[in-house]
């Protein structure tokens, strides 16, 4: 009975370590991101960022950061022509 409990604990410990490794070493860093920074009056910083072949506008200013898909995204326009 003691051997069975020992195997259970080792298996549980291995599963736990594997889960932690997957969480911390996921697919982060594989996304290519290019940005073009702009500075607006009032201290707002605007960046046009390309993520997964789409353009997004990111606005950094004050206490908040937010973003949105760019309405005239050149990649979406090319895809819709096909």
C-alpha cells in the first residue's frame, strides 16, 4: 500500500510541474509585432501595431491604455478584394 501511495505522489508532482511549465512557457513571444509610434497634442501616444496580419491602433495616455482594430486596415482591404 505504501508503494502505491508513493507512485501516486510522484505522478501528482510530475503533473503539477508539467502544468506550471505549460502556464509559464506558453506561446508568448511567438507573435510578431511591428509598431509605428506617433505623439499627439495633450500627451497622448498613439501606435499603429501589426498583429497577426491586421493593424490595430493603441493609445497610451494618462492612466489608461486601450486599442481597437483599425478601420482602414490595409491587410483586411486586400483580403476582401479576393
